[in-house]
C-alpha cells in the first residue's frame, strides 16, 4: 500500500531547479513556465502518523490573500509570483473521514486550454498560470496511482566562487580568470565494471573574467555540476547480513587561472588525469579487497590510499605538463572528497570505528578551498539527492 501524502509546500526561488529541502520531494515542472517571474516548484512529503491529505484545490483571486478560506490549509506563496496575472494559491484539507488519502501528484504543462484526461488521475480545473501569458499548467492528484521511486540520482553542485585573495592584484591587472574542472567518480568494492569517471570536457575560462579579492561569482552548471544516477544507500544490515559491498562516490576538482594555454591542451591533460583517477579507483575499490568481517578497515585503507596517491600523481602531472607548454595557465590547486553510499546506520557504524570517511547525506551545504600560486579561492557547494 502506498504511503499517503501529508503536507504540501511551494518553493519560489531564482534558480531553474528546486533547492531540494531535506524530507521533501519536488516536482521539477516550473509552475511559472514561460511566464517569467520566479521559478515556482511544488513539493510534498509523507510522514508516518500524520493525517493524510484528502482534498486539494487551486484557487484564483484578483488580489493577494493573507489567509486561506475557512476550513482549508494553504501555502501562502502566490503561484504566479513575479509573473503578473491572477493571484493563485494551493489549498488542501487533511483527515476527512469520508475521503480516501491522496497518494500521488503531478503537474502537466502545455498548450491545452483544458486539462487532458489521464486515467487514474483527477485534474484540478484551474490554470495555475492564469492571466500571466505562460503555458497552461494543470495540477493532478491520484488516490490510486502509487508513486514509483527509482533509486535516486545524486547531485554535487559547486555553485559559488568566493575570492579570498586574487592572484593578479597589481595596478596593471584586470583581475583573475579562474576556472574549474570537476571529475565525478564512483566504484563498488569487488563489482567488475563498476568504476566510472566522468567530467564535462568543456573549458570555460571567461565566466568570471576580472574577478578580484572579495568578489563572488555563480559557477555555471556546465562547469560545476556532477550527477550520479541510480545511487543506492546501503544499510548496515545490507553489508553484514546480505554481504553487499558499498559503493564509493566522490569527486576531484582542479582549479586553474587562465593565461594562454590552449583549450585543447587543457582537455588533453584532463583526459590523462581522468585515466589516472580511473586506474586508482579500479585498483583500490573495484579490484580491491573487501573483508566483510571488517568493512570499516577496508573502506578506510582504500580511500586513504586513493587520496594520497592522487595528491602525489596529479600535482606532478599538472605541474610538469603546464611548464612544458610555455606561458601556461596557473595551477592553483585541487581538492577531492569521497563518500560511502550508506544510510544513517552505516554512518553510525563508521563513526564508532573512527573511520574518517563520511556517508552521503542529503541536503548538505559545504565548501572547498583552492589555494596556491598567490590565489586563495573558496567554493560553496551542495550535496543532495534528486528524486
């Protein structure tokens, strides 16, 4: 039996994707699609012991509202926020004894002026974009069609650069031109073919041209986003009772400051680094030893070895390659982080054995430091599941 939805939430932000708050699932369709204004996303959650949502509605008004209609709960966010048109709000009721629980929701955007019929689903006959000129947006709910959740994708989003100290600070300088290459990597102990390394293979050295000390800049998605599909978080029981070996997931980020190195030379270098990362992970994780009686030791030894090996080999490869080019881009530094794909029980187990390797945790805000050759940069990033 599918779990009932117990609460709704509307998120309005300036990003073209939901922020993915802990404990919430979000539909990815912008409720202001093609209308401008804020990006608006529909969220929901299911909590055991809470009364289920049994009615849902969308109401349109000519003016902003400060309270919901009597007997209804609501989210006070205007679904047309920033787009003009009508003021539109999401309403719901919970725990009605004569109505079944709502177990699923979806949003359909398109050019149809009335909601199309979808078997098993009930449409709310109110265009969420009314009066704003965007696409027609229809909300549907179901009391019979269950939510089917596949293993989630996991996302690392490196989103903001903060310059603690710029490299080029003289009066003749126009500021720094930093850029990043982030490699995603994953591998599972003793699972043949599980090692994967990837990066965008795209060099953009002009996105923050002229940035200076105390400046900030938003890192483009095609530079600062890594997505891992089908991530399964194992439990302690999976490891000890079912003899499943955990997956290690992580990244290595390289920071350079642009001078005159050709993009194709940097891509060639990064391809070599990609191979070096792959070789280390395959050797230590995919082909490595995993003693099921002492998994903490296996995880700790493998990840520590990889960290040290990459620090030595990558620094040497980068420095020698860039020197060979002549008037090269400046190597500022690199940073890496590796995680165990395990749930809270695995996190507790690892902490009890003082293993300095963390588990993936949803909705974490983190930071990295890249420092070298006169520059000091901080990168803000987020780790979270994509449902």
